C-alpha cells in the first residue's frame, strides 16, 4: 500500500470553456490557459452550473494521460467547489 496522491486546490479557476467528454454526459473537459489537459471524470452533473460561472475552485491531482500512444501530464479534477 503506497502513499495517497497529493491533492491540490486551485482557487478561482477560470475556465475558458467546458464541454462534455465521451459519449455520455458523465465527464467534463475544461479549456484553459494553463497548458494542461484538464478533465473531470464523473462530474458531468455540474455542467449547467459551471457553464454560467466565471470562476470556481477545483480540487485536483496530477495524472499521466496516455492516449493513442501519446503520454503527457494532465490535471484530473476530483471535486468542484461551488
């Protein structure tokens, strides 16, 4: 059993856009100026509120993104503070 992953709080996160990710309405992808892919798995229920908000706080962790044989660092949102 290893150590838990560290969590980070980003206060007043400003999203330049939010859209659904995947086939359903379960996951979100945020557009931002941070230069990282920012994904929120299982948090699609917040879409309507987030679309109207100028900023909000997110709790996140750094994760490795492996997609189509490309590896990069992404920000995985684990909770949204409204």
